[in-house]
C-alpha cells in the first residue's frame, strides 16, 4: 500500500541563514537526503502536535511493512522541493507571500465555520476573495 499525507505544518523548517552551500540531491530524482544536512544549522524539526503525530505514524507504517511508499506534502517557504528522510519523501509547496496570506485567512474562516464559531452563508464562504488562494494551494498540493 502507498500513503500520501498533506499537512499545512511542515515537518522541517529550513533556516534562512543557513550556509550558502548547494544542497546535495540525488541526480536521478532531485531529492535531497536529509542525512546530508545538519540539524540546527540547515534545518530544525517543526514543533507542534501535527508533526509529532504524523512523522512517527509514517515511520511506523513503513517499519511494520503496512505501507511500501510514503509521501508527505506540506506548505514550506524556502525549503528544497523534495527531501527524503527514513524512507519518507517530503514534498514542499512554496507560495508567494500574498497567496500564503490569502490561504491562511480562508483556512481560518473554514476552521471557524466547521467548529461552529462563525456561520456565514454558503455564498459568503465560497465567494471570499481569499478562497482563490486556498484552492490554489490545494491544487499545487494535489
């Protein structure tokens, strides 16, 4: 079985002030092996519950042989497009700042609606200008 996971929160945060050394990637696939980078210098693991649950889940599914192929897609500005870590291929989606802002605003509105904190009409939600950026991110992720 193969598994694909998509989260807004990335597993890795790449440091903006990392050394200007080109990232080594597999010449065939273009995927950067995370083991070729240094934690704390090149990247840090993201804090938070999503990454603390999803990474062990994928790792254990691979280790137990329940899945043969695991991919994780997430929003991650300034990160290499593809990174591998322990059999998991991580795909980073980068949005320009104005699209990230619109995506975030639409996502928060949807979150409030689904949690009963806001009750807009269908038209208000679907015609929200920021919804275009929300669907754009989802299209890129797909």
